[in-house]
C-alpha cells in the first residue's frame, strides 16, 4: 500500500510525523515506514528526515504548511539511508541540508549513490519515485554538536558515536524534551536494532550514552514508529548486552556460526516480525565475525 503520514503535536511548535499504520503495527512487532517531524520557531522551521521519495517529501512540506507559514530553513538527515535522505532534493533551495560528514561523503559518491538507489528500488519496488531521486548533500556538516536557534526555539543536533551507521545524528529540543533517534531506535519493543554495519559494542556504548542523556519524561521519536519513552531504549540495550554474552559463549565453546544462529534464540526478546532476518540473519553473523577476530 501507499504510505501516508500522520501529524502528532508533541509540544508547542514540536511535531512528530509517522505512518498512519504505525500505532497498530508497532505494538504487534510489524515494521512500518520512516518517522520524522519538524520544529517551528518564531522565525523558521527545521525538518527531521526528508523521506524516501518526492511524494512523501511533499507530504512533509504540506504538513509544515498546515501549521505555519514560516519557511523551512533546515532539513536534518539522521543517516545516509535513502528513506531518511532521498527526499532532500524536493525541499526549497533556501533550505540548508544538515548531515554528518560520513553521510555527506556517501551521498557525494556518485557511483555509490546510484548503486544505493538501485538497491532501494529493488527493496521498495520500482515506480515508487526512487529512480527520480537526485542526490542533494549537506550544506552544514555536524560531526559533534551544533545548536540552532529557530527564534525562541533551540534545537541541538548531535553525533554521540556509532549507532547504526558511521554518521548517525540525534536531534534534541531541550525546552520541550523531544528527541529524534533515527534508526538507532527502530521502534518500540519488540523492534530490534539492525546491526547492518556490525560494531555491536560501539552501538551499545552509544545507546547507553543516549539513555543517560535523556530525562525520564522525554519523548523519543524513533526511526520507524510512534513516539516512545526513554525506558523503551532499555530493551535495545539489554538485547545488545545479551547478544554479546551469548555469541561470546558460543565462540568460546567452539560453535560454528551456523550453530550459533540455530542456538541463540533469546526468547524473551522475540516478537518482532523481522526477528529471523534481523536477529539470526544480520545481528548474529556480524557479532560472531567481530568477536571471532
């Protein structure tokens, strides 16, 4: 089906955007499309995530227009993944794109970007507007932290370490206590972290940093779902700790990767519809490879 986004006001001038089917599907462990949002100041607007294609990027722009006539001055991509950054080219030329330098390098690599588009259109299906995407990379690079004043509204953009990609950014609105995580938190439990680039120990360190940064009453907008509580991040942290222990034990006992995949079932973390693919197919092999070094 076609993805439709829904607007939720989280605080004065602070809005989440997520797929209309997210509330129902997240709780059952089914994956949904990308979440994002925007922050409105007295002078201008900052958007988080530009989505996967023109149609969805235009939905984001329409939602902004529905609540304010202030201009969109910034668009933040939390990672280089196409469903978070492909829509950049649809935003007005006057908007500045904000990315980590690793994300910018990924989008500026013409050959790599074309290959990524090809992979994404296989994954999302052709005729979804992915073929038309034009790379538009950062005007502003954030590798540590940047504070932006939208006029009476401060937004902090930060890199806290490797979370799912080398260039993950988090977005924090201090006075409203709203935090966007991108894919480092996919959705509420039982959604799992996707260790596509491995480095489970670094991911764990970053996630613990994020958790201790967040006050308990913060609102967290994950990469693919409805807003969650900081406590929900503990599921991800415990999952990563358990994965580390179990894979270490398997290696110590001389188990092959295939045996590890079969035997490391981690029952109490199950429930995500993509469990088999993510846990057994991605997370165990990448963790096994790293811990075998």
